[in-house]
C-alpha cells in the first residue's frame, strides 16, 4: 500500500493532470464547440496520452460536466471569500456585494473562455449535464442570497427586496457586463468596469431601505 506521503503526491499529480485537461477542453470547446471537439484533440492540447483522458474521465461528456463543476466551484469560492473578507474587515452588506462583484470580474478576467462556455450552456436545455449545471449555478447564487438575507435581517436592506431574484440579477449583471467588456470594450480596465457596476449597485440595492 502507498504511504500517506506517496498517496498525497499521487493525488497532487492527478489534480495537476486534471487541471491541464480542464484548460485544454475549455479552450478547444470555446474555439470550435463541444460536438466538434474530440478527445484526441483535448489530449494533444493538454500534452498527455489519450488514455490519460479516459483514466481521469469516463467520457468527453463527463469531462465537460466536471469542468463545469470545477469552474463554477472556483467562482463560488471566490464570491464567498470576498464576502467573508469584507465581514472580517468590518464592512456592511453593500460592501460585501461590491466586493463580490469585483471578485466575479476578476474571475471572468482570468477565465474568459470558461465564462463564455458557462453562459452559453445556461441557455441550452438538452444537455446531459443540465441538472448538474443548475445545481452549481444555484450554489453560486446562494452565496449572494445569503448576503442579501443578512442585510434584510439587520435592516440594511428593505424587507421588500425579492432576495432570490435580486441575487440572480446581480450574478447575471456581472456575467453579462463582463462578457460585453471582454468582447466589445476590451480597452476598458477591470477597475473601470467595477466602478460602473459599483455605482449601479449603490443606486439600486443600497438605496432600497
């Protein structure tokens, strides 16, 4: 049997391999679509043998489903960390939402191809991974919902706020604005885009007391 250190090393290597496969898959699928992308191409782009793909994932569909889980999981973690950091620093719930907007923009700036795929897949209803996509989407939105509910409970926000819809709207605002930024206004800085969305947040959410 493997020692704990050897097992840990094996796990680290496997995660590194999976990361390479995720990056290769998201780039290729963004370039040419899911159906047109082959496992051979993913393996070649990742610099691994085709068998390595199947060792880690049962099929191309499973790879893509896990890619969605992985990517949205990273986004969710970044949103949660932004909210928690704001709380540690003594900020209010509007400050937390503003920090989450920036965290979302930073994520999209780092992973534009994944974000493009994620938004596109939200509109498709015939995919094998649709139920998984809905679950991970809700996990991300739930982080924003939690901050909004805490703001309602402590009187920072009005009780009239529709928390689920407002949370979904805020996440959607960041995704759509960031994609527009990347596609049509790439000359703008992240700080500039964040400032514009921050003003919108301050005017709409924080004004609803």
